[in-house]
C-alpha cells in the first residue's frame, strides 16, 4: 500500500527544495567569472530556457504518468532501441556528475571555513572523505539521514533567505548596473548555458508523478510553480551577490563565492553562517543523489523497468549501483575543477532534454501541446547545447572531449549490454502487466 499521495503544494515544496540545492552554492562563482555584472541576467535567461523545457515536461508528465520520468517519454516517442538505452545511462551519469559537483562544493566551503582554501591535496582529501562518509551512511544507516532531510532543506532555505534579506539594503548600484555591449551579453548567454543545471530539479516532479494527487492537473502546476519560486530566489541571490562584492572578488573566491559575498553586510559571522549552510546543503544533496536518484537511474538503465512498488529497500537489490556511482562521482571530482564539472553536468541534462522534446514532437497528438512552441523549444535547447559545446571547445577542450567521450562510451556499453543481457525497456503499462498489477 502506498501512503497518502502528495498534494500540489507538497509536490511543489519538494521540487523547490531539490532545485534550490547545492548548485547555487557551488556555481555562483563560475557564473560570475563568465557573466560578470550581468550575472542576474544570466539567471533570467536560463530560467526562460528552463520554462521552455518545463512546458514539454508538463504536457508529457500530465499524459504519461510514470516514475521513470523522461525515459518513459523517450520510450513512448522513439521506442525501445540503443538511443533510449544510452540516454538511460546518461540520465544516471547526470547524477554521477552532480555528485562530483556537490563533493567539490563541500570541499571548497569546508576548507574556506577552516582557513585552508587553495590546497589541492587537502581539497582532494575532503572530496574523498565526504563521498566515503555518505556512501557508508547510505549502506548502513541512511534511514536516520533520510529523517533529517526535511530539516536540512528548511535550514538551507533559511540561510538563503537571511543572505537575500540582509544584503538587499547594502547593494552598490554601480556593481549591479548591467553591461549590455555584445561581448558582455554573450558572457551572460554562456553563463546561462551553465546555470541551466541549477533549474533541472523540476524534472524530478515527473519522476514522482505516480505519487501525486490528480497528476494530470498537479504535475504541470507543480512544475511551473516551482520554477517561478526558484527564479525569484536565484535572481535575488545574484543581485545581492554582485551588488555587495566586486566581480573580481567573487571570482577569486569561486569555490565559496556565496559565503564571500555575505562578508560586506554580515561580516565574518555571516561568512561562517553561509559556509555552514552550504555544508548542510551539499551534504543533503550528496545523500539524496547517492540514496535516491542515482540508484533509481542505475536500476532503470540496468533492468529497463521500475517495479510498481519501487521502495528504497529494492534499490539495493543492485548494491553495485551505489559503489559505481560513488566511485565515478569521486573520479570526476578529482579530475575536474568546478567549471568543468558544471559544464559536463549541464551537457548530460541537456542531451536528455533534447531527446525528450524530440519524443514530444512525435507524441504531440496525444499531449495536445502546441507543435510550433514545442519545435521552438527544441531549437532553443539545441542552441544552448551548441553554445555550451563551443564555449568549452574554446575555454577547456579537455571538458569538451570528456563530454563526447562519455556519450560514446555509454553508447558502446549500451550496444554490448543490450546484446549480452538481452535487456529491453518497458513502458509503465508493460511493467504493470509483467507484475500482474491492474
């Protein structure tokens, strides 16, 4: 028996808690380096792009109720083939890279808090420690951590609220005056391609659609409401950060930029307060990534189905998913700086979004969506992905090659695994039939 289903506001609250996660603590400095004073504009642009993707997810999520989320949409749209399987692996990979982003952010704030920032050996040591601790917690004692999750989310939002309300009164207008010449506007556009990952949590609403009251109505509403709330939060944070600290100083403190931005109006106590909030947030995100999404995504990629009652105890029927996710996440954290990790994370999410929208075009008669608008959203997301690739090719070819090598590797794994394991993907209806559920 399932418990009481989530109401609209409960689903929206969970989504906001997921979206306003560790990414805002981790990539604010990365965005400042690229966008400069146009940082708020970058958040607005990425929000508009997120709404285009959200339109597709809202229409698809209302029509196809499944906790497999985008993989269900892609399976319905393009069928069971190597592309679907590769995208399932890439969806899992997006959680792996997210884990590395959170571990990197935790290390940055922790070392800054104790006054040891800038030491690569210590940075790597902290990353190894935080991943190891949460891997052990997930295997032995994650129930207690799960109970604390709601308190961590409230604490995270409280920290960000203090930051925004405290900093609004001390903004220097010269710092936040946008620079709208072509060069700086392009910087904001490039930053928006990276910030796109900060909004990606709205897709998890579709992964819980079976557990939401009246999903045909409430899934779209929860997606739109959560994005609206998060946009206001992000733009406010960007205005306060840029308005209180010169961009050069934000970039210098890239790994812990939000805490550094609090110093002008909250002092050293504020720096410590924001840093501790970041540690709680990144810890929460690390735990949720290991214990939640990554294990579901791994199981889906491996089995091609999700059982009707997919409780947490079932996730560990394949415990290697936990170890592989933790190991790969740690590898990415050690090999790449925060800029590269953010770019790889954005790229993997964007690839899944592109094929979800392509699938929507093929399912348009069943969702009742506007075909021109869906086609426009596909063009915009393709443009964002292309800009991200171009920017990484120019700035850091290692990241560019890693993205495409990852895609090629998972495509090869899928081709071989599909033939060896004879794994096929099932829609929700087919899965329910297999388990004898009406």
